[in-house]
C-alpha cells in the first residue's frame, strides 16, 4: 500500500501575493451560453458559432442559484482521448458574481493556500496530509501536523448556493456530509483540533449559514458538533477569467 503524500507548509515569502496572483489558473477558456444542466453531471452549452455541445459538469449538488439556462458560461477543453466528454464546465456568470462550478477545485485551493500560509486560522503547522483515513470507511480531506501540537483534521465543503447575500451548505440533502460532521465531532471529543472549512466559490456572499430549509438534519448535526468543539471557518473566493484565489473570511451565522 502506497503511503499518503506529505506536503511541507512554506512561508508566505515564497509566494507572490500581488493582486494579479491566482492560486489556481484556468486553462484556455471557451465562452458559451447554458442551455440546460441534467443528470447532474451533464450540461448542454451553446457556443458562439451556434454549435451545441455537451460538457461534463463536475458538481454533484443541485447547483441551486447557479445553473439557470441562458446565463453565460465558460468551459475548458481536454485533449485526453480517453475522456467521454472533452469539455468541462468551469464558470457560470450570475448577476452578482462569477461562480465556480467545479466542486473538485476547493480541495486543491485550500491545500495550496495552507501550503503558502495564506489561511491565518490554519497556520502554525509544518505538514499537510491529504485524504486521511480517520476510522473504518471514513476519510477526511486534510490533516495538518506539527511537532508542537496535536494534529488538526479538516473537511472542506464547497458552497455555490447564495441567497440574499447568505452562502449556504448543503444545496441538497447530504448523508455523507452529516457523517463527516459526526466524525469531526468524535475527533474533537478525543482532544484533536477539528475544522470544517466552507469555501464559497463566488463573490456575492456576506455570511455563511447551514441550509436548514434543505437539510435540517445536517444543520442540527453541525450545531451539535460546534457545541462539542468543532470549528467552522468560511472563506469566499476571488474568481475571474484568470483563475481562483482565496479571498475573504466571512462570518458564520448559526
């Protein structure tokens, strides 16, 4: 069995923090108009020349408030001949903000941000281990380690659902998300630092709250976990046609 990779955490001095910097840069992007999203992972997109193509939608959620037909979108194209769909839907332009569609990117974004010391609340550690198994059948996104303190376990959640300035999670019922909350609560009870980090892939949110109207069981579990020592951190992102970067910490309203 191959050991998990371990990434060293660097100093912010190792990174150019200019306004133009993006932790994740897009490949070449192609503009289009969303025709429809269906079967969760498929989206029909009309290109500028009138051609309609089917692109992969890398998001398993409902994409509430960010999948309306007729909105401008941006897709990337892969040269990998093994892919069934060569194009991936990356961005949708909603009235208040561009929105990152790719739900895989927040994990990479957070790992890179921690590596370069850009998330102050998660500073003071020396190593990052991704995809760490914490109990039978359960893995969490990251573990931060240091010789000076106990490990910190982190689960990263992607939020694209914003209504009236409030970012919410989840946008569909999530038994898996509830399981992660309960696992972090168990680790907190054992004396470990446990964190749920919500990354909002858009720029029009003023605060974050659990979506009780969509999944009340998740919200209940989240509040119970916080009462037992689990930390919640929420950040929005800077997203444009250059790429994505961590932007501002936003208040958490429970």
